[in-house]
């Protein structure tokens, strides 16, 4: 998650002390007598003065109580007790409905507990209260992204850019949204702008490279990945992306070197183990591939891609029952992963279970997989 900005507000409350001087004779009024004197005995000016003091004291008490709840909320937030923080921020807001800092931090806490609808409402409310609070625009867009409402995120980031056109990060974030929307050429333009504003922005080079890779421009993608590495040489995921692109170019040695580097930087980076295993799989080195997939699974028991890939390696080794078990696990972890249904169907067919194979290919077809439909039409009807 993006960095959450927490605002600490120190509010000094000044007590109002009214001093009217010492009475030098019994005809002079003390301050107490002014405040308790019957309205019928006070002048209009004295009544207004008294009411003003009462109002000031009341407002001071309200601000003090709201601030105390807000401060406790900040402490709870810092301790990662987000639900408690939300509660105290809520109390502060209930007392002062326009307490922007409390609304903002409650929204941030809601983001942490994935209560995206409420977070969105909080950031939206801030913008209505103060249209210049740019961080609220940013967090609202981030929330929409977490809600996977990418079209809305796109609009919101465009709005942010209109307010801060010289902030490189806004172009980068909009580029990422356009990438998720598969608008790769538009995304490249956003990353171009981010790089123009910040030339040493390694992540922008990485993400621009990923767009180029999606467009099949592998050579240019490699250049951007290598540029990112030259700026920040300790980013494991960039080496992983570089390896995946070299794999596309059939530069298998270069791919393996890149994946190795990724795991030197981050020994727990399971994706690189999986991808290195995929290279070995392509080269027909099935036992070496299985070792890599095993390590990926050890690091992440829910990484369904490695179960699927290990299943392919076992199928290639004619261990069909073991392969089917791996495809079963991949499907258990992601029931919409059509590739695992296709692969399981192939293994079932080889294991003399044609009905099971057709059932799997039909399921893949229902999930919208064209290859699954082809298998079903050719083999089962």
C-alpha cells in the first residue's frame, strides 16, 4: 500500500479568563456577579459579553474533546490498531463533523482494513469540504484502484494531473492504471511524461518496459529494464521482468542469469524460482524444473501457477497421476484458472479417463478459453 500520511495536530486551547479588576467599594460589580446577574439587571452590551464568553468556553470544550479523541486515534494508528483508530477518529468527527484531519486519517485506516467503500466516502467528503486538499484526491483514486474500479481510477488520476501537472508520480500512477486497462500505448505516454519530469525514475522505466513487452516489442523492453537496473540495481522484480522478456526472445541463458540475480537480491522471491523453472521446462530439463517449482511452492503454498507448471513437468515425465494432483491443487487455489483445466484434461486423457478429460475441457470452454473450446469440440463431440 502507498505511504499513508498521518497528520499530528497540536492544538493549544486558551482558557478565557475575564478579569474586571478588584472592587474598591461595595458598589463595584465583580466578574462573578456579572455572569450570574439576572438578565433583567444587565444591559444589552453585558448580555452579549456574557453570551460570548459562554460560547467561547463551549467551543473550547468541544475542540478539546474532539482533539483528545483524534490524538488517541493517531496513537492507535501508529500501533497498527486500525479498528480502534477508526473508532476514535469517528468520535472526533461526531463532535466536529468538519474535522478534516480526522476524516482523512479515518479514511487511511479504512484503507488498511480494506473497507474501501467507507474510505472512498471519507476522501470524497474531504474534497467537498476543501477542494484544495490534494492528498484526498490521491487517496480517493488509490481507493478506487483497490476496489478494482480502474475506469474510475483513470478519471480520478486525470483530475489530479489537472491540479498538479508537474508531479511525476501522478503520471506514473495513471500509467499503471492504463496498463491494468490494457491501454498499453497510452500507458507508455504516461511513463514517458513521468520520466521526462524525473529522469532517474527506475520504476517508470520498468513499467514502460512491461508495456512494450505486452506489445511484443521485446528488444525495446529489454533496454528499458536494463536502464531501470542501471538506476536501481537492487530491485529483484526488475531482474525477474528482464528474465521473462529474455525468455520470450529465447535467450534462455540470459533469462536464467536474470532470475538468478533476482534471487540473490531476494532469496524469498518465489516468482523468480517459478520463472526459472519455466525456462528449464522449455529446455526439457524436467527434474531441474520441478526443483524450482518445489521451491516456489515452499515459499508460497498458494501460488497456483507453480502447481500448474509442476504438473506440466510431471506430465512430460509421464507421471500422469501426479500431474493430475498438481492440476487439482492449482484449480483448488484458483477455480477460474482455465489453463489448469485444459492441462488436467490432457493428463486425464493420457490416464485413460476420456470422460474426465472432456469435462475439464468443457469447463475451460465455459470460462472463455478458446483452446479449451477447441479441445472439447475436436475430442468430445
